[in-house]
């Protein structure tokens, strides 16, 4: 969203900047995942409905999606009593 708001008149640049920045941050934190770049790209090239959300885009579709995936992972991976997921939270 920051890239979209900073470089709005130049869609080719804000798309590249958003994805490159997302990849650089993930690389620096050793959490590289292709979905992070895709999420940054979606925030920039999506419809006006996503742009109207502004920074709520991080919390509404992305945050809710992450929360649902975490809940499913906890349920599925803890069905067997011999397994414990996650081993460490921090």
C-alpha cells in the first residue's frame, strides 16, 4: 500500500517497487516466501475496492487469511497425539 500511495501515477514502478521491497524484507529476515511478493503485488495492481481499504488491506484479507491458515494448521497437525505443533512459538 505504501508503494501504491507513493508512486500512484506510475503503475509499472509501484508494482516493481512493492514486490522488490517485499522480497528484500523477507530476505533480510530469512522468511522468504513467494506469497509475500504476490501479496504486495495484489495490493498495488488490484481494483479500487482494495485500494479503498488502504492500510486495512493488511488486516482484513491478509490478516484474516493468515489467522485461518494458522488455526487449520494447529488443528490438523495436532490431531495425532504423538505430534506437537508448533514446537516453538518464539
